[in-house]
C-alpha cells in the first residue's frame, strides 16, 4: 500500500461515501479525516477507518503544504483539485 499522508488523494471503499475521492486533512490513531470540498466540507471532515480507504498514489502538494504550514484552505480549492478524479470516475 502506498504511504498515506495529509494531502493524499484517497478512494473510499465502503460506506455511504464509497466510490468517491477525498483528500486527507488529518491522521489520528488509525483513522483519517477526509474532505471533498463539496459534500464533505473542511469544517466537518469525515472520520474514516484507514482500512476503508485506498490511496490513489497522488498527493495534492499545494493543499498539503497549506495544511502543514497552517495556512487557510478553502473548500473550493479542494473541490476543484478532486474534480478530475471524481468526474473521470477513475478506479484505483
């Protein structure tokens, strides 16, 4: 499995949100907090078990850098960064 870190694009394998791509905003005790900027906003990230996620192998470096330096990240930039993944319906 690819290394999963903040800013990594992941594919949800189970739950109501399965079949969609998300960005990890926080990692904690075997769980990832994920957002997509559309259905799941930054102010209310989804807590998801790591075993229910698959890494796409891609990291959104500009967004990851902002999270790591404490700069403001907007839902619109997360949403537009993930648009290419969700629109194409790419399966990992």
